[in-house]
C-alpha cells in the first residue's frame, strides 16, 4: 500500500482533527485494533491505526510504534490531551462515523501490501560514547502512563539512532512501563546508550511475578477489567518485549518487585 491520507479521508468521509496540512502524507499499511498491546506487537512503522479506543493510550501507542495517523471510529472525537499530544508528535488524527468493519472494507480497495520491517543501525561507530538517564514511574498513575517511554524515545531519536531500532526500544519500554503502572507501586528506569548497545533496566516495587515462565506466555494476564477497558491487559506485554529486544531478562521476588533488563544491539552503519 502506498496511498495519501487525503484519499483515505475521502473514502471514509472523515473529519480531520489534527494535521490538516499533512494530508499528502503517504500510508504504507493499515492496522485496525482496540488492543494497544497488539498495536505495539503487530502495527508497522508508517501505518495508519483504526481504533475505537478514544484514550491518550491510543496516541502514545501510535507514537511508540511509529504510526503516522489514527482514525477514530464510530464518530468519536478525541479529547484535548490526545489532540495536543498528536500535534506535538506529528500524528495525524481523523474521525469517521464508520465502524471498524466498514472502514476496513472501504480502505481494502487500495489493494496494498506490507513493507518489510528491519532492525536498527546507528550512524557513526568508533568510540564507545555513553549517555545515561534515570526516570521514575508511579504505579496506578494511568494519566501519566507512557510519558517516561516517550522521553526515552525522544532522547534516542535526538542522538541519531536508526528509527527502526528506536521503535523496538520504544515499544519494549512502553510495555514495561504499562506493567509497572498496572501491577506495581513505583519503579526506577535506567537508560544507558552507547555506540554498541542500548540498555533499559526497570526496577519496580510491587507484588512481583509468582511464575515468570507463565507470565511470558502470550495471552496470560492478571489485568483487571478497568485495565482491559483501557486497551491493555491482553497478556502480550512480556512477549512483546521479548520479541523486540535482542536480550531480555526478568527476575522477580513475590512481595518485593520485578527487574526487567532489556538490551538492544547497535549495528555498525551499512551492516544488515
């Protein structure tokens, strides 16, 4: 698929909420889901998201996954915080009265294809320059959920890492951050980035994971109904992290907390 957003806007009879001056942006694929963990797992860079989930998490998830545009379905109009975030991050937002099935049928007429995804390359190389940052996450604070991951993604993009590498890091960090918000009291996040490797460590204080192997199984979840209503808790968090990292370790003590260590290897320029 390689179609301008204005063509999709016309097909869906959609209202432009954010990004009216960027409708010539081209979309490479469409992804439809109300589960943000699925968006992070399967949504591709350069895609358009169709969703009925009218929360800030839809916008943050899209930013993490390098999604260019969001179409809110069934006439839903995003609130001011969503519009502000999208505008700041360059995400185009549309609203259509169509439901998900109808919207997919209309867009399917473009007969598109998926672009291949890749792993990261950082320009340069040479000496092992290191940058370090520390962040804090408050458990149960859904209003701020995703902001630490957003900061990390912005830092790595500013440094100049390959965007596909940054995307994998952002998705992994966001999933981990959401796990803290849903299941822990608080956490510290440590980012270490060099020319060879990027490491993100998250140490939380919480109830811990009784069975780490079980938690790594896709679909296994202990999320509440409230958390599921926000589009999370589908049991894809830890599997998504494992999928996007080059090395992933989980250690947990019941009643004390969990430590996630995520490593991403930086390939020399020109290496595939």
